[in-house]
DNA sequence: GTGAAAGCGCTAACAT
DNA sequence: ATGTTAGCGCTTTCAC
């Protein structure tokens, strides 16, 4: 039947050296002559040897695997990050294993952490919200790097985008187009980054001397559906906004759908700007003006930070914040001066 | 500092039994008295013991982990499947690790396979296209179950949706609405399931005696952008279709955007039906009529099949095909009898 | 029902 | 530059 999976022992025997020498050769460690090394490598390749990373890890060494913890795979957001991390890991000669965290059960988190650190040299946690997971992570025995959450309260090195600054960019863009009544569609309050965006919105409004009414802030949950629903509240205002800034792109899609549903047009009647720049946003119709998160760069940066931690170099509490970027597309435009918005409702109120 | 991670040895010592007894108790194996078992369990829980699955696997046993191989995370399609698989695995007391395959390099696949099978008891391969990966998988030493590809050529047990039947449903739905000129936006030809959908389209057209012109079949690649572009070819036809069936939902979004761009409306001027029913489809505007793949059920079914294989029960070449379901929403409607489509072009041709 | 011994594949630590 | 020994944490086998 299928031959036994080749082990280090086989390689060593065939090469006529000790396992240790073979190991050193395969791992590119010093202490092996060039000839020996080449020979070992050749043989390993010949017989299709693949190191058993399970054994590697068990024997106390590194195994070149980084583990990713993510709450869910179903947002383009995390997909983008994971994709980027995978690429970066490969680039650094590492493999990557993804572990999805489902529920908020403390016990589960403890187990999962145990599991993932048995398998990997370090953990990349894509944890936008302050999850219980963080508590579990605190007891980790391998390095941890948190993505998308400033490590302020976690104490872990972190990589995130400048959510605050990005929000400022968004509002400034709208203001430049002449918009005065700018609404914000808030997202999940438990997400640090989202709160930062809201702060950016509020502060910029203040700085620019624009109206800051509570009614101009709608409560969403980052989902398209919810965004769709609450948009009507904004539209129904006595003095509706001429522009809406949403906490994420997904919400923006819902907002645009709702605006259309109300018989208005984007950006002619109302401008919409999102946050994230997920792939869908460019393809959406109208193409979405948004604030771009540099996913690739964030991922690469996170992987590098983690690798540094694993190697024992790198500050323990490094916080990296990457700049966000305004991407102007078709969903924002100059404010309409003529006030002939929402004919339907004007009839009602007449 | 942080206490040593508790091991089986610690548990055994504290319980005053041998490691073997502790192991049996923890794994629910027979040969342990109820009292002993309870005591061991209690202690393990107390000291926060988590089994080292790495050691477990190395020592030749199972470790209760199933590995998922997927080409990419960036489609809602695979996300849905993985999500479902995760749930199913948890339900069965297993953990799940995801491994993303990037490139089509044979060597990589060999390594990755070696890696993933070191970590898991079995592999779930989400492999819509005939990837080189399959070749590597053929030498796997753990059970493999393929999702979304009938195992005809792989020899692995498989779980997939009835793509052919689903396509028939789609065309029949359109035909019932009075559509005669029904176009198909094809997808990636290397994907078996997509080819099946096209067959279903063709055969149903034939069966219903509807026109089957080559020009009514546009070549896409499952992406929204590509769909957007090629839709104009369809629209520019001397006698354009009144309905378009797309190989997947993502494409349908592009088609709808293009139709709008051309100044036409969905479904008033042209009906559009997709395939997949990803979450976005319900939220899209207009809500997309589509053929639903039962992702949850597929995932559950696949996990169960894999578990059966791992347990040594279950036919080696089991092929499960789940029925697809028509979901009627707002993107399809009765055919327009008046021929006043595409005013723009009619002017040109006049 | 329980335990002791051996070993999975690898690498650190200490030889030589 | 290379080899030897020990052991990672667990489960198998075989004993009692």
C-alpha cells in the first residue's frame, strides 16, 4: 500500500548522517557543511519528505506556523485581512492556520487558545470588538498581535488603521462639496474602531462649525439591512441631511438602497460615503466613495510584528496605526442648492 | 511567572491515578469506574487542563480536529460553507482548522497536504474546480471529503448541490413568466458545478422549445465586474434577451448594474436570476431571485460524511447531492409584451 | 478496572 | 562539523 510517510529518520539514513545533522540541514541551521546540506536536501526532496510540524512543535521548537483567530469569516473585512496575512506569512516562509471563534463562551475561549498555541508559534487576533477572547489571550504562552484594535487595554502589540483620521477625511470631503447637514450612520458600539470613526465625525463637524444634531446620528449595526431600515428615519427628518457618512461600506449599500427606494438619487440628491473600501465597493453602482483601509499593508505589518515577537525582537507594546485614505468615486457629489428633495413627503407635509 | 501549562501528568498525579487512567477518563473510553472518571474530570477542569492535540496526534491517535482546505476565503460562497462546517464540527465535538491554498504550485500542495494531515483526523476540501490540489489529496493518509464537486473523477466521497437541477428550476421559472429569449451568463469553465448549470440551462431550453442561440450565452468568470462588462454584449443584440440567468449571484449583481447603466429596469425590462443565494442577494436592490444552495446542510452533510469516514464506517465513494431551491424575489417578473426596450439603441438602428 | 513500558517525530543540550 | 541522549505529552500495547 501507500508507503510510510517519510520521516527525518529515513532522510538521515539515506544520507548516511545522524538525524540531528539532517535536521540542521533541513532547517538551514549552521553547523553543517555545504556538501552534507545539499545532499540531505536532495534526498529529502527525492523521497518527498515533509517535516512533521506536530512533532516539531511538541519537541519544544518552532514550527513556522502562525495561527489566526477571527470571530467570523463572513465579512469581506476579515477575509481581506486573512488573505493579506496569508500572503505575508508565505512570503516569510511561514504557514498559516485559521481558527474561527464562534460564541462568547469563556470556557470555549480557554480551550481554543490552548489549542491554537499548541499548533503555532504565534497568534494573530483579528478582534475588532472587545471580546472575552482577549481575556483568554492574556494567558497565552506564545506571542500575540492584535489587528484592528489599538492595544490600549489589551497590552498586546497592535496594528490598526487610523479610524479617527479616516472619519475626519470623510467629513472634510463632504464639507468641501458644500454639504452642511451631514448625518452619520453609526455601527456596533462595542467595536473600538467604529467608536473612533464616530468621534472623528463629531469632532470634525465641530471644527468646521457644522450642525451637530443628535437626530443626524442614526444607530446601525454595520449590516446592510439595518442600514436600509434606519435610513428612512434620516430621510424623514424635517430637515434631512444632504450627505450620509456610514460606519462601514456594507452599511452604505443599505443606505443607498433606501435612498433609491425613497425615490431619490445618489449622489444627485444625497451623497453617501462609506468606510473600509471592500472589493464590492468599487463594483457597486454607483461606485462607492469611501475611506480605504489598507488591508494588505495592515496584514503584512501585523505578520511582521508577530514574527518579530516570535524572534524575540520588537517592542512588547508596539502600536502601529496605518493611515486611512479617501477614495473618491461616484456616490458623493456637490450639494444641491435647490431644495426639492423628497417630493413624496413634501406633499404629505403640505 | 505563568504556571506551566497543565499536562496529563499533572491531572493524573492530582487524581492519584496513572496517566493511562486519566487519559481514558478524559476521552470517555471504557475501562474506568464512574467515580474515578468523575474525579479526573473534576480535577482536569479545576486546573484548566486542555489536552495537547499535537501530542495526541503524534502518538498515533485521533485529535478531534478536522481540517478544511479552501482555495480562498474571499467569496461569500466559501465563507458560508466554512461557517456551516464549523458549526457542524462543534456540534460533533470537533474543532476545525482552516487552511487556505493560494497558488497552483504542485510542490506547495504536497507540503500543505502533509501539514494539514499531521494536524487533523480528516480533511474537508472545498474545491469547486479541478485543482492540482486533488492530485495531492489522492495520497492523503487521512480521510478526505470533497465539497462542491461530485467525486466522479476524484474517487472521494463528495457533497454537492444539484447544480443541474437548480439550473432547470431557474429556466423553468423564467419560462413560466413568459420569457422566451433567455440568456445565460456562464462562469468559469473549470468549475464542474458551473458547467452543470450551463447544461441545465441548455437542456431545459431544448425541452421547452425555447431559442438556443450561441449569442445568448455570454462568457463570464463569476465576478461582478466581468458580468457588468459582458452584459452589454447581450443588450446590444439585435434581439436582446428578456431574461438573464447567471452562473452565480455575484455575476447577477454585475448584470443588474449594467442593465441599469443602459437605462433599463429590473425586472420591468429584463428579469435576472442568479445562483447561490448568498446573504447579499436578499439585501440587494432589487432583492435577487435566485437558486439557493443549502450551504448549512451541505456543510453539515460533509462533516458527517467525513466523521463517518474517520470512524471507519460509511461507504468510500458516497456521493451526496442536495436539492437546490428556487427563491423568488424581486429581480424577475413577467415578460413585457410591448417591445420598447433600449430606446437609445432603437434610435441608432432607425 | 487499572498500570507500566514503549514510542510517535522531532529538536534542545551536551557531547565529540 | 557531526553524533548521542533525553524528552516534549500523549496513546498504544500488554500486563495485572
